[in-house]
C-alpha cells in the first residue's frame, strides 16, 4: 500500500493528493504547498486499488528526520490510513539510520501525534495561515 516514490509518475500522484488535501480542502496557496524541498525530499505514496489516497515526505537534516506533508484524502479517512502512513514513514527513517523524528503538526492533529508518542515542543506558530506546533519523537534503546 505505501511505498517510496521511484518515478516521475508516482511523484505526480503524490502532488495530486497534496493538491486535493492541502490546496483544495484547506485553501493553502500553491506557492506555500509546493516548495524547493520537493526536489530533494523522500516522498511516500499510499495507494488503494491503484488510486492515490495518501502521501507524505521526509527530509533529513543532520541527525533528524523531518516528517512533512502527511495527507490522507477525505474519502479514505477514519480507516487507520493516517496511522499506517505515519508508521511506514517512521520505519523508512529508521532504515536510513534515524532515531529522532520532528514534524510541524496542525493544531487540530496534535492528538493524533500524541497517540503515536510524539511530544509538543515550543509555542504555537502559523504556517501557511494555519496554526501549527513543533512535535518530536526519539526512539529509545533499552539499556
């Protein structure tokens, strides 16, 4: 269901999901949603029966993996796809050697990330006209 994007066609499918969720549903401007980091980020695509339904991107900065642009199309929400997408992205980061994960969560999604072990960090801020908060998670190694 989820995979690392490997082709320009898959990349277009990711951009379609982002356009539907962020630009159409949330009213985010194209210039805020699509940025220079798209060219270098690792993109994740989720499909059901060939239909693109979810996506996310991962950017590596130093010892941290930043999870960004997580989206599930409206018709497929409430089925655990967001949790599955997040789990897949975390596992891909771990395969790449990362144990610290950061993200900017829309405030309406804070509870979702808290349920997955993330912690809030810092004050609320605005990104693309939407309130966000920085959140992070660190894998711990048993002693």
